[in-house]
C-alpha cells in the first residue's frame, strides 16, 4: 500500500534566502510561467521542486517579482536592508492592514528614505507593520514583555547573537554604549 505522505518532508530552504534572492528566484520562475494560470500547473510544481522550494514559496516569490517594478527594486535594494517579510507585507498585505497597495508602497518608500537620512541600516518588519496599521504578530519581540526577552539571554545562541551584533560595527557599539549610559 502506498503512503499518502512521505515520512520525511523536505525542508524548504527559502527561510535562508534573503529578499533579493527571493525576487531573483521569482524572476526565474516568471520567465518560465509568465501567466498566473501557469503557476497552478503541474509543471510549476515540478519547477518549484527543481529549485528546492515549496510551491507556496515559489508562487509568493513569483508574485513578489511581478509586483516589484524596476524603479521599486532600485529603491528597495539600495542602501537600506529590507527583509522579505517587509516586501511581502507591502505587496500582499498578509497581516490585513486594509491599506491600499499604493499607500503601503508609499509608506515603505518613506521609511526607506527616513532610514537613509538617519543612518539606519534597515527597515524592520515590526516598524513597517506598525506604520501601515496591520495586526501585530504574537511572537514578535515587541509583543513580549521585557522579562521574557531578558530570559532569552540565558540561551547561548541568543547571547552569541547579541555579542556578534554589538561587535559587528562601530555604530552598533556606539548605540549600545549610549543606551547603557542613560
């Protein structure tokens, strides 16, 4: 008797892909499947498996690549880091802000410009979701009480990540030292 589901499901490596890599993957899939209907085909499912991602991830990447115009890409992939979560929220409104797509894009562009002007290196998903009024994600750090976050420092990998962040660049060290001196 054949099993309906494989005992070991392959892991989707997409979490390891940054926003730029996901858009590039989407561009690749769009060249082969330019029409939305093609992205529901068996051939698309085989293409997703061939590049090593789930069908849902492949569809999301293709849709995001289709949404991001060349001028939007220049703005998004400039000097400020924008995560895939931010781009996905701007394009698809997964957290249901109710804001029209052009207003979500305008807000993202405004946040990128503000980050550049203030010397910040990235726009966070938390800040972006807050700006567009979408619902918070329960496991986000800003949805947790400070005591829970502080307890995370007992985990060796969390402590190592904090130390790496502080050591990564002089602005990080400066920000930490300024906060400690307050």
